[in-house]
């Protein structure tokens, strides 16, 4: 192709250069040359001819031919690069693993690469020149499909992802994906199309496998969803039963506790009446009445703690917070303990100028009573119980200290748990049920306070809680 172009350009120069020189000579002789001859004479005319034809025209011709030679060399290099690129593209197409073929405007196969031979089994020599619809199975349906494909490529420029079926050299059906691209001639007219065929059998198999797995997964999800719905329904029924049992338990506990408080009150009144109006009683009777009174107090505290626990866990705890003074409550609860523990000494360390607290008076008294009882259980009869208070801008802290053996470090964070005792054996030195401190924690936290336990450096345990200062 390069030689043909070069030959054409030389052929043009063979005619244009002499013709241009002839025209230049005629124009010179009848123009400037004649004027020089008539005005300056024959000698000057001869000198002008010599200058023009011996110097100017050869020099201009040399420069033009050199410029043309440079341009011709540049075009040759460009054509060489283009040709090299075309050769590389043709080599890539010919050796590509994808089936690549080209069709003319009538649908006949013009080129057939190695990938097409591997895919369909036809050699290039036996397939070129045949119509593409023969690969589609022949017949009217194949011609209609080829006409549609050609029309779409002519209008849109390309067709991508068209799925069809081709017959190979052994007359077997091969599923393929077709990508077709329009090819134009030098004038921009439709000249055919290039076609890339990719085998779709494996992809379809993978798609079918994915679809099968998806269907199986959906079935499993539906099955698991039904099972989950059944479990949820079963849990709902079980939850309803548990709520019913909880309600029955709460009602039973409340009923029993209220039914116990009435006879306990009567028994306590009877004991006090005997002590006050029974006349002279011997020492044995007095001791028995004292023991009876202590056991009635114990049962009364147990019933009160059980009722408080039931109210807390059922969400029925009612509080009536208000600004109150802490000192009268401390004095009142201490006096109540002294009536039952005549040999117990209390040491109240109430600092003057204590701010009011914002709390429920009765619930604070219950917390203090439980902490006093707890300190009384773990202290010897001749030891004091120390009650201290301190305050800052936001809260008031009340601490109750006993002089017992203290709390094991591992139990400091657990003594406020429900039913937890530091000594769970049957032979308990200090009898209890593990509800008092649990109730204390719930009542303190419900009023915006904190409660904790620690051991005093000089011996004994210190139980402290806080309540917010009234604003």
C-alpha cells in the first residue's frame, strides 16, 4: 500500500513539475523578460535569464523537492506505523481465544480466527464465503435472526449480549453470547460487521446452579421462618403463662403477707398487754415474752421486706418524695430500735446545718431500720452502732458502722443482691433471709441515690447510702 501511494505521487510529479516550469518560462518571456530586453538591452536580458534559470529556478526546485521529500518521508513513517498497528491487530485477532469473525454487507463470512475454529470446529478455509446464518442452523428462522442482527448493527452501531445457538462442525448446539459491531468503508457506508462469539454454556450452567442454590436457600429461609414463627408463638404462649404465674405469685405473696401482718399485730399487742397488765410475772415468763416479742418483730420485718420486694419487682413501688429534714428520721428510727434492743447503744454523729433532702420519708425510715437491724445482728450486745452524716452541694451521705468482724472483700459487691448472705450455712450466727439489703438498694436507687459497703480500717463494716439534696 505504501509503494502504491508513492508511485501515485511520483506519477503526479512527472506531469506537474515540467508543466509548472513551462508555464513559468512562458510567463517570464512575455512578461518581465520582454520588459528587461526592451528597456535594458540584450546583455541585461541575457544576465537576467542566466540568473533565473541557472540560480533561482534550480535553488527553488531544490528547496521544494527537499521539503516534499521530508513530507514524503513523514507520511511513509506514518503509513508504516499504521500498517504495523494493523498487522498487530490482525495478529491479535487471528490468535485470540475469543471467536472473532467478520461479515460483509450481505452476511457472508470474510474472516475466521483461531478462537472461532476452537469454539465451533470449522477451519478457516471451509467456512469463509458462507453466510453467517448457516452457523445459526439455517432455515427461515436463522435468516430472520441474521437480518435482525444486521439491521440493529446498521442502526445502532453495535449489539451486545445477544444470546443465540450455533451449530459446530459436529452438528452439536453451542450456546453463545454475540457482540456485533458495525464496519464502514472509506466513504462511511455500511460494509458489514465484526462478530465476537463467547460460549455461554458454562455461564448458563453456573446461572442455573446459582438459581438452584437461590431457590434452595429461599426454601430454607421460608422453612426457618416458619419454624421461627412457631417458636415465637410458643415463646409468646410460654411468656403469657409466666406472666400469669408471676401475677399469681405476686397475688399469693401479697395475700399471705397481708394475712400474716394482722395476726402479728394482734400478737404484738397481746404481748405488750400482758407485760403492762399481767401483774407480777416470774423471770421465766418475762424471758419467754421477750423472746416472743423479738420473734414477732422478726416476722414483721420479714413480711415488710417481702411486700417491698414484690412491689419493686412488679413495678408497683410508690414514692412520695418531698423536702425533708434527715435528723428527726435518724432519731425516730434509733428510738424504735432501742425499744427492742434495750442493751444496744447508738452513737449519732449529726453535723449541724445539714441541708434538706428530697426523698420519701417512710422509705428512708425503712432503709435506716434495715441498716440498723443489719448492724445489730453482726455486733456484740455491748458494742455501739455509729451513725454518721456528711453533705456536699448535691447529696447527703448517711453511714452506719458496726463493730463486728467485717465483710469478706469478695462479698462487698454482692451483699445487696437478692437472697445473698455472707454465711449461707444452716447454723447462722445472725439469722436472716437476704432481703433487707436488697430492699435497701432498690429503695435508695429509686430515690436517685447510691448505696455501698466497705470495711472500716479499725474493724467492722460500714454501710453507706446517699440521697439528693432538695433544690
